[in-house]
């Protein structure tokens, strides 16, 4: 992954309309960001739309990026995650509406070939050397956090996936986030 | 909700950045980020805090067509076509100036497209102080002429070419301010000549807006919604 200072320089050039800098920024970061998008929306065609929208957004909003407020990859990743989550939520509404309309026929829900989100969560814990800290988050909490973060599932979707009451899921996520905050803040 | 409580903002920001919020809650928080610096700061803190979790997600090279699409949508591909003669030379060189001249030229051709605020002024043949936008498509064809008097609250819309809105979608007009995020002006009504009410005086809405654009959306975005593809765009010009 490109050095933060290099990306900051590229973003400041993009803000001035420098297309060569924009292309360089894309080349340096698109693969990482595409991976993030695919993990959330679970469809390559959707992930392509997400990444396209995200980079068009970057082109228009590069002038609003502040190096003092966030690292370049954090800013870029947040743009991609937000777009992916918005797309995912809109897809959920469309599926719900089509079910409400009682359309017959197959749904086009793709099979989920994504790596297990819990595995990614634990991999992150190891990579960040916070495994001991995160191991204090109980199993169900950990699973909720992983499903929410890596697959963008809402509370109700997590509850359906792990067959637990939505009330429990909300509490697990809230407590899990408190614990996660303490673990991650120790890294800063 | 009492957004003065930091712990509430922190919790909302965490759930927003983490991704577990419902669509409605997400839209509300989008809006809150714009309106409340403390909410924006809380969201940025969580984005920073959670960023390391994303570093383990495997990278995946996107297909090469993706850059072509991005390039075209951000105006890059337009400058590459060799067969457009003088336009291919003029556009990259004059960009903004051309857009402004084209806008003024069209207004002189179509003064009746402007909102007639005063019949006396109209009969004199002089244009009232107005904000004007000429929006073009990806092929640089002028499609929409928009205008509003400087202190008016109505936008006049003249379609210069048909705008094919896909089934199930609406055309949404966006303002792209110099600083800050694009914001929704409103859903475009159909018809060759139409008007649209504005949320505030033109002067207050468009004073710091150099560009306008149109996207196709499935629903009208909320106040802090993010735009989809821009199918039309152009300069927002002050005519006085």
C-alpha cells in the first residue's frame, strides 16, 4: 500500500483537477478498496458500481480532504464503505418490496463465497496484536461484530443470520463496540 | 434525541461507521454529520479507529473497464476524441470560459426561458439578475437550461433535448458547492417547460455553487444523500 504522504500529495493534486494524479491515486489504491467493496456487497458487478461511484466522489470531493482530520486510506476506505453500505441497504429494500409484491420466481441472491467474516476479524486481531484483548469479547458478540463490519449486515440481518433475538444482537454489538474501542485505542 | 450527549454521538457514530444501522438511521446520521461538528468528529474517530480492521481484507484488482468508466464520468474521456475538430482543441484549453460563454449565449437565444418576475423588465428586453445553468450530457449536447432570479425561490427549467429517465427512476438536480458536499436541489419535473420550487432564495442556495448536475435516483435522496452517476452537468453562472 502506498505511503500515506504520497497519497496525501496525490489527493491535494486531485483537488486541483490534476488528472494524472487522479489516475495514479486510483492505481495505488483501487485493488485494496475493491476488496473492501466486494466483501460488503458480495457481487462483483455491484462492487464495480460502488468503486466507480466512490472514485467519482473522490474526484469531486478531494478538495474537502484534510490531512489533519484523517489518513488518506482511512478517508478513501470510509467513502467506499459508506457507498457499499448504502447500496446494500437499497438492495435490501428492493428485495423486501419485491417480496411484498408477491412476485414469484427465483430471487437473484448470490451464493455467499466470501471468506468467513469471523476469520477476517481474528486475522485482524492477530495482525494488530490485540488478540488477547479481543478474546475477551465473547463468541456471539464477536460474530455479530464481524458480520456487521465485514459484510455490512444490519442488526436485524445479523439476528436472522445467527438465529438470535434482535434485542440481544443490539446489546452484543453495543458492548462489543465498547470493548473494541478500548482494544483499538490502545494501539493509537 | 439529545445530541449534546457525547456518549450518544459516540454510540451512533460507532454503529454508523461499523455498518449496523438501518437505512433510515444511516440517512439521519448522514444529515447529522453535516449539521453537527461533534457528530462529524465522532464519525472520523471511529473511521480512524476501525481502519486497521480493513487492512486484512484481501485486495482484488478491479477490471480495466472500471477506470475507463470513472475517467469518462469525471470528464476525462471527452478531451480525448480527435475527430471533434475545433471543439477538441477548445474544450481542454478554455473549459470554464467556454461553459460560461455557452451559458450566456443560450440565455440570449432563449430569454423567455427565464422566470418572468416583472413584465416591465421583460418588455424592456433586459434580463433580470439571475442564476443560470446550462447542463450538458456526456457528448456535450446541451440538454437543460435552468434559471432563477437572484432572489427568487423558483427554478425555471427548459429542456433543450429529451432526457430519457429510466423506468422507476427520477431525475434529481444537485448543486456542487465550491467547498463541501453536493446537495439536493430537487427532483426535476417533466415537460419541455417546467418550474420547481426552491428550498430558499437562489442567492442563498447558489452563491457559492460553481456547478450543477443531474443524476438518476430510485428515490429522492434525503438532505444528506450522496449522488449516484451524474448524467448531466454544467456551470452555474451569475448573470449580473
